[in-house]
């Protein structure tokens, strides 16, 4: 899947206010806008033997992140699967038409959610963790490519 800006899938006012409506979007839309942080932490937790980080994007003049993704050795994993991180940064910058900053996130999920005003899994209409695991399973991680 080609790298795609998270903003392409920005939630409507109804999707922001009604968790059930937001839940029923496509998986890609759900994990691009509204549950990207859940997907990033599920990715990190699924591969404990890898040095997977969690990273946020924010506008250069803002403190809050607008997109979260997992990172590993120059690769980024988000709603568009695994892509080179520079490509993810460029497509989001170009879509937003303004500078974006990469922000490493060291907190655990609960601390991140509290600091950045994001939902914990229990605050969704249904548990997003199984959905995130199933979505992650669709994409072969870069360290497995080229193996027969």
C-alpha cells in the first residue's frame, strides 16, 4: 500500500462526536485518524524483540501531535502499512502544506493518552486492540522481506 497522509482520512464532526459512527469507518480510515496511537502501540507490543519506537507528528508551531506511528530502522508503520519514514514525513508535510515535526514518544500508552488528549482503548465504542492486531497482521514487517 502506498504511503498516504493521515489527513486524507480526517474525521468529520459527526465521526468525532459519535464513537459508533467513527468505529464503522474502514480500517484504514479508523487507524489513520482517531486510533493511530492504538495501532502504533499494538505494533510496538507485538514485536518485543525489536527496537520499535513510537513517534508523533505535529505541526512546527504546535505542541499536540496529530498522527502517531511506529518506527523501526528507518521504517514507519501506520494506516498505510510499512513505508520508509522519510516518505511518510514528506507525504504528510505535502498534504498539510506546512512543516511537520517528528516527535519521539517514550511514554507508555496511558501516559501518552493523558498528555496528548487521546482515547485509551476502553473509551472506544468497542475494543480497538483486536482490530489493530488484525490490521497489523496484514503487513509483513521489513525485517521479514526477502525471506522465502
